[in-house]
C-alpha cells in the first residue's frame, strides 16, 4: 500500500512538473512567434554535451541582435535528425528585450521541446494512474 502510494505521488509529481515546464515553454514559443525578431544565424560550432542519455552534439548558433551585439546559443533539443552542420545558415527568432531566448525558427527546434515535455508528462501521469488502479 505504501509503495503504491509513493509510486503515485512520485509519478504524479514528475508529471505535474513536466506539465508546468511544458506550459512555460509554450508561453515562450507563443511570445517568440507573436513578438519575436527574426534574423539569420550561422552554426559556428558543434560542442559535445554529456547528458544522462550519454554524450551528444549540440550546435552553437551565432547571430547579431537588433543592437548589433553578437549572441551565441545552443539548441534546446538534441538527438538524431536534430543536428545542424557547422557553417549552415539558419533562421533565428528571439525576443528583443532578451536575445538569450533565441531559438532556431524551425518547427522541430521551436515546438519540439514542448511536445517532448508533454509526451513525458503524459507517460508519468499515465503510470501514476496505472499504479493507482492496480493498487
């Protein structure tokens, strides 16, 4: 009984946190689409990142904001098919008051993190419901 309750609490908690993160990310994406400044950036490097899933490569994109300052950022989503080769020119969108909110203006890079978090939240919440139903 206690183990089932702990499973429900943990899965539910993680699911709710992921839902909150997805909602926040969706708000940022909405603001980027509505108020974002569009420009072009260049992939200047691919850096090795060690995550819990093992090492992966993250593209570093550089662009100049509306004030002429050089800004560099890495993409939020990584994985097979998400890489960008060094030297490639990519569309970028950012908020004028905070250029660090920049994202590559491609669907998979703009909306992908939100969809991934929603998928994870659904899995955790579903597991919590299954544990509760079987307990």
